[in-house]
C-alpha cells in the first residue's frame, strides 16, 4: 500500500483527503501541528475508515521531524497542505506567513530530495488570480499582484516549484488551485471546525443558524452581480479531496521533472445570497443576516473553468451546492 505523507493532514481539507486516499488504496501518514484543528479528528477518521492512521504532531518547518518520518516509513509521495490561511491575519503578521508557508515548502523539498521521494501535490489557491479580467478563470489566466501576504505566499510557492522542477531534481509536481471548499463528509464525522471566529462564509452560516453567532453580515449588495453580492465557486470538500487522488494517479504516469497546475472548482459561480438561500432551503432554518458595507480587498466575482481537470485527470465534481449546505448543516448539528 503506497504511503502518502499529508502535511496539515488533520485539518479541514487534509482530513477529507486522508479518507479519499484510503478509499483509493493508499495509506495516509498525517503530520499536523494542531494549530487550527483538534486531535480528536484522528478518532473520527478511524470511525469512517476503520483504520487508525499514523500521526505525528509537529511543524513542517522541523527538518529533523520530517527526516524521522521518512526514516520510519517508506513515503512515496507528499500532499502539502500545511499553511496558515487567514487573509486578514496575513496582513497583520506577514513574516509569520512567509516563514511558515514558504519556509515549510523549502524544508519539505530538501527532505524529499534527500529521501528519494518523487511525487508532490501542492495546495495552491485561486487567490493567485486576483480579480480576473475574463471569466471563467482558466489555468492560462494571468496571475495578478496578490491582495494579501497569504495570496503572495501561494504565488511564491508556485514559482519555487516551477524553478525547482526546471533544475531537474527528479520530482513530479501538481499544484491544485482551489476555489472555495465547503461542505463536510456525508457521515458528519469530520468537517470544517474553525478555531475562534470563522474566516469563511459557510461556517459562519451554520454557526449563526445554530445560535453560536448572533447574525451573519453580507459584505456588500451593490456589486455588479445578479443580486449585488460577491460571486465565488463553491466546491464540496469531498470532491476536492478526490481531486488529490486523481492527481497522484496522474503523476504516476509521468516522467521525472514534471510540473502542471489545475483549477479545482465546479465551473459555476454562486453569489453569497444564493449560498444563504440554498442553506435555508435544505436546512429549513431562517438565517439572521444583514447587509453590511463592502469589505476591503474582496474580489467581486471569480469561478473556474474546469475543462483541463475534466479532460486530463478525468475528474468531475459529484456534489451540488445544496449537497454542500446539507452536509455542512448536518456536521454543525453533530457538534451539539
């Protein structure tokens, strides 16, 4: 069974990817510093898969820990999720973001080279596109100046990977540019569980419906969109996890020193208000939301052209926006 190291593997996307890797016949080895998740996720993963995954608590910048993991396991590939990801926080603490997000990739690449690990799937982001001039966004859409240090770390990491592959180190890399992950595992055993105030829309929706938050603020209703609120491409987290499996299967067919990038989205954009109404429809809950002023730095609208990932990786999303809202709400209710 092929062993895959997942950095940040106890987090939201990482935990769902661990399940899909296991379902595809691969064994996840999880590394996470638990800065934005809880260790009980590991027990929940066992409930879903019947397998207690190997877990290491630690920082991906810790080269000695990565070396220890490689010495203990025959790692054949890596999925690199481990990164700080709060856009607002990154503007306040840019050095923290550059040190963690860029620094950890450099350490990881060094350890991969020293241990003969050839395959890497990198967690990138649609933030590299900024506000695109033409929609939908293709992989050939020019990347723009980042709106935040977080977004810039993703651009820098992509550039590092391109340059590194050009140096012919003998590795194969795919960068997946995610749009907006939402939803939860249909079992309601794992889902998005932000520590503190949610930074993303859907956890704020579910926490408001559950009475944890007093109200939800929609930041602006006067944009050039169908109902005035911002448009995003919301992709179910299980579909996103499956894209990582497809990426690994594709890398296995490639020669050394290979790099490619894929958008991961649904190919459709939904406004914030459409997401709210979809949630209200599937949950039967009436949300307490208000319209607030525009939020500085928000992209007005963006969604993916998924032609490339459809045709090259044979990947297609299976879940709808309503599926995502249903699974998110069931996950929230399971928390009590």
